[in-house]
């Protein structure tokens, strides 16, 4: 088992967006539509099924929970309730083999480095980044779109 845990979007945030139709903190309206392309939900870390399920697109700041400078951006969420991803030490299937960027941060939120995963080496890259003692957490982002997917923390 790997020495990290995957931190998906908190359930309280997902419930707030679904109930209020807007992003927390910023209050921007959440856009709702039937999925028309690849849209990974940041709560369950599964794809919103294209042409079959509705999604919410809203502004989210992944630094909100870690008291660092804001970095808001767009993320997807199933419009209907879904279970939060809670599997530690394993990367969600939705991102396996995708081009991923691992942005590493210190305890005070200082950016330390970026590392890149390609072709299914996600755990290896995460382990290499966490080998540095000064890395507190990692934001995993889509390299193609640049958007936040989830956070990694030490187990």
C-alpha cells in the first residue's frame, strides 16, 4: 500500500453546490447541463456519464481547506448525490494513464515543485514527490485542462 491518501471534494461542499446552485465562497452560479464530454466528478472521482447524467460546473478553490493563497478554478460535480471517494493509497480509475500534474506544497502553502505522471506511473510519481520531507500535500491536476482533480496527503 502507498503512503498517501486521496482527498476528494468534501461532501459538505458538494451538498452546498447542489442545494444552492452556486459555488461556495465566491457565490458564482453553478452551470447545470447533461454531460457532453469527459467530466470527472470531484466528489466521487468517477466520470459523469456523457449524455445520461447531469453535471454541475462551478468555481472551486482547492486551497480553501489548507489556508494558503486562493487558486480558484472550474470543477465538475454530479448534479445528483454520489458517494465520496475514500480509497487511500490508490489512484482513482478515472485518472489512471492520463497526463497528470502533481503540484507539491509545503506546510505553509508554498509551491515547491511540479512533477508529471504519464502512462500509469501515478503512484511512483506521488511516492517520489512525497520522498521530500518538506512536501505537506500535493494537488493533482489534469495536465491537458489544468483543472484541479483532488489532493494527496501523507497517509
